[in-house]
């Protein structure tokens, strides 16, 4: 451990400094992307147009253009040094997967040609048998196909030794069932568009231009010097510390948040941004976060599909570039106990280029009516499907963060801010005539005056907060794919918009003369039924947890084993099946896979707790015990008294550690046939026992001689320089 500290001290970056003067960021941006500009240059006009219609309007893809596109893509990639291509896909592990194939094909005359056909572009067949399928595939039908996602651009991934053409794809079984995160997202976008258009029709805004969801994910992460990580099996294997006494200084001074960024970290950030610029990821903000060693990166929002792929690239790039600077990037939701964990705020809105965000209050009464309808749809959706939303962010690692007074509680509520809350209050009474905040603000719907952009203060404790022109879903974990939450949001919202459209279709006369009346009545109904989900107070407070459940009937699903069964509820199945986002089988498979992931994660951690307790913590402490005992013996040998309370104390802690580790081992010996029962057991019995082992270890850490302690400490790891 002390060698690690020396190594940290001796670290010098070896890479060439970046130079943004000769290499302009504006030129860099998107230079490795097969983007609109490249397509326009390299594709025949009719092919380009056909492709654009699919990308922009969601038109059916025409497979006959694939050969031409493939050939242009290959030439472009080869001109950038590519030797291989890969279909990139997003299996249910939440990670990014790729299988590389070479362009080179022997020409039969002893030479070779670079080849890439439309068939290879459109479809790939990775050996899918090792990806989780949750019962969708048995090994004898292990086929899985990757299928070109035309709507996201192909790109080049650089490596010092060459480059690879990457093609975003969906991943499906040979029966067409979704095995990935992307397919359901695309399906949910389709559903959303359909229902949104039905509603927009009443406001004269329906069009061929698809309504999509947008997302701007704020990504939090920790940086730790790699020398320390190499000495922490827990960080290496689990991504979080299973042991560690608090540092004398934690985050209580609040001196890290938005503070000056340490030079090594800033260098790292710049290189991350440079890599991401090249890939066309519009990264925008960087800053220190609340916990020491914690930082954030956020891009400008994009359509959900693109934002989701880009967020995966952000995570991969963060990890990779950190190594170049002698650091490890931790994306785990709770790498260190006692200080803040990392989340991912998913800023979410729906709309399109022409309409902007449909959650934007706008500045004309007519648009405000439209806004109120979409906003009410969101409120209704979160009230009806809050438990589902909660289930989409359930994971073993996120459990350590949600509800821990640093992240929103597991109770899903909506923050509207004072102004909007007031307006909805008035709508409830049937379309009020004035607002309490602004003298004569009229909210009789058609006469609604402009709403200020900043409709309220910020509230950091709400899981789902209205922030001016979007909602911010804050319960998502830093490590997760953002696809799941967005699939749920799109589907829930589709259901609400469907409800609204149907109700208006039944009420509004063909000449729209009674539109205002119908909307008023509908909004009044929705507010009455669903206002229980609106909460503007302190989401961290005990009082709210009690009130939410007892008074408002909201659910508090604290842990993953409690939250995942939601996916099997009838209303959830009905929702996804109706809007053709998941089949029942696909949904079951998800529940299975996520439960299995939970079980595997906790099991791995528990086994490592035992291993580390016995092989790293116990030996160090015993050596110290021995030193103390020897001292005592020596003292007695020269006729001095020896009353050594520290020795007794140490011995008691060592016994406690041993016993707790043995107990934990015994717990792990239990066998289960049922995944759900196993997950619940791990959650209720094993996790607390792991904490018990830890409590003895952490107590030892603060008494054992520093030079005998094997594990890098919180203090060493957290204050990265
Ligand atoms: P803060 O930390 O103050 O919440 P940031 O600027 O870090 O805000 O991040 C806000 C994110 O929200 C950015 O990714 C931004 O692009 C995104 N965003 C802004 N407007 C919208 C919108 N209409 N829909 C979705 N995301 C949006
Ligand atoms: Mg935010």
C-alpha cells in the first residue's frame, strides 16, 4: 500500500499534450461520424434522400439501398484507416457489445480486397448464446441477430494501432424478440409518436414530422488513482469499496462542489471531450461534484435513441481515457460509504424540431393549453405507473443510493414548482380566472397568459422534477443504460396521451368550437385524480415518506427485490403489450435477467467480503496484535506491569470479524430454487451481515498500525490530485 502511494507521487502523464489551437474543436466535432454531411457527399442523391426519409420521418427502410450505403461507408472508413467493422449492440447487461469482422476478403488470385456488402451492413449474427436472454433463447436456439439501426449514424473508433467502423444495431433473437436495450426504445418512440399526433391534431399541430422524446443525461463519476485500485480487490471486481473507515475529512466542508478542477483531472476531462467531439457527442459541461473525487459530464440533449448510444460512448470513453492518466473511472452508484454516490439525471422531454419541447410552457395562450395537456399527461403517467418507473432504476448498486439522503427517495412523485402547482390547483376548480402569484393571470385555458420560463425554484430532492421545459428524472443510476427509464417514460406517456386523445375525440365537435370546454373538463378530471403524485416539499424528509404512503397511497419500494416484481404486474404487462413495446415474454425475460443480475452482484460481493476479511484485513490486524502482545511480554520480562486495553480491544474486534465472516459464509451456503426468494434473502439477510463484517474491519482500520494496514484508505483514494 505504501508503494502505491509512492507510485502515485511518481506518476507523470506520457501522452502528448492536446492542442486545440491547431486542431480546432469545430473541425474535430463529428470528424469520425458517417454523418449527414458525409452521406450527402458520398451517396447518390436518391439513396441519400431515401435514407434521410427513414432517419427523419421514420419511413420504412428500403433494403435495396443497402449495398450502395455499405460500399460508401466502407470507402469512407477505409480512407480513415479502418480494417474492420463491427455491429455495436446493447445487450441486457447494460454494457456495450461489439464483434469485429475484417473487410479483407481473398480475391482468389493470391491477393485480397476490402469488401462490405449491404447484407453485412444490415444484418450480423454474433454468437449470442452467452448474453443473458432470461428464457427468450434456450441454447439450442442460440441465434441472435444484430440489425442495422439506420437512425443513428455509424462512426469510427480509433485505437493507436488502427481504426474500426462501428455500426449501431438492434439485437434480436431469431424469432424477432428483443434481446437488447435499443429495440424497445425504438418501439416506444413509435408508440409515443402515434399517440402524440392524435393529441396534437386538436391543436392543429399534427404532422408527418415525428414526435420523439429527447434526453440530456448528466453523468456523475468518481476518479481514483489506479495504483490504489490495484490494491483494492473490491474496487476492481465490484466497483465499490466493501470496506473502509471514513476519512477524517469527507464532504462535510462542501469545498469540492464546483471547486477548481485539479490539473490532472482537467487534462483527463479535456481528452475525454476531445474523443467525444470526434464521435459527435455534444458534451457541454464539466465540473466537480459534491463528494471528493467526484465529477460530472453532461452533453446537450438529443433524441432519446442517439442520447442513449452517446451516453454509452461517454461511459466507455471515461473509463478508457482515465487509464491514460493513471486513474480509474468508477461509474458505480456508491463506490464509497458515507459520502454521496453517483447518479445520472435524465432530462426528458418530448417534441420535435418544429414544435420544440411540448413541455415548454411557451408564450401564447393557445400553446399553453397544449402545454398543460402534455404536462397533465406526464403527471397522470407518473401517478399511474410510478412503481414501474421505480422498477426501471432498480439494481443492487443503485439500492445503496436511492433514499439515502443524497438521492431521491424510492417514492416516485412529481415536483411542479409553485407557479405550475398553482395553475393546476385552479384547473382543478374548473379553470380559474386568476393566479395568486401574478395579479390577473387568467387560466381559463384559452386566455392563459404567458408563463415565465422559470416556473419555480429548484428542488433537488424530487425524483421527477419539472425544470422549465422538461422533466428531470433523478433516480437513474450512474452505471445504468438510460434506455430502460426512457422506454418506461415513453410508454407511460403514450398511454396517457392515448387516454387524452380518446377523451377529446369523444367530446370535441368537428368544428372544434367546444375544444376549450372539453380540455378544461379533462384537465380538471386529471388533476383531481392524480394530484396526489405532486409534491413540492423535501423528498428526503421522514415526514414525506410517511405521508406519501399513508395519505397519498404512493408506493415506497425500497429495494430491488421489492421493485422488480412490478414488471410482472398486470397493468404493466398490459401497458407494454398494448403499445407494442414488449411482448409478455420479453417482459418476463427482463424481470428474470435483472433479478439474476441482482443475485449475482450481491453473491460476488459477499464472497469477496469473506475473502478480503480473511486474507487482507485479519492478517494485518493479527500482526499488530502480535506486536502488542510482544510489547506486553517484553515489559513483563523487565518487571513492568502490562495492562494493555488496546490489546484486549483489538482481540475482541478480531473475534467479531472472524465470527461475522463465518456467519456470512454460512448464510451463503443456503440454496434456493426461486430467484425472487433468493434475491429477497440476499437483501434482507446477507447484505446486513456483510455490513456487520465491515463494521469490525472498519473499527480495526482506525486502531491498527498504519504500516500494517493492507488496503488503501478512503483518505488516500478520495483526494485525487
Ligand atoms: P443542471 O445540472 O442545472 O440540472 P445541466 O446543464 O448540467 O443542468 O444539464 C441539463 C441537461 O438538460 C443538459 O443535458 C441539457 O441539454 C438538457 N436539456 C435542456 N433542455 C432539454 C429538453 N428540452 N429536453 C431534454 N433535455 C434538455
Ligand atoms: Mg440536473
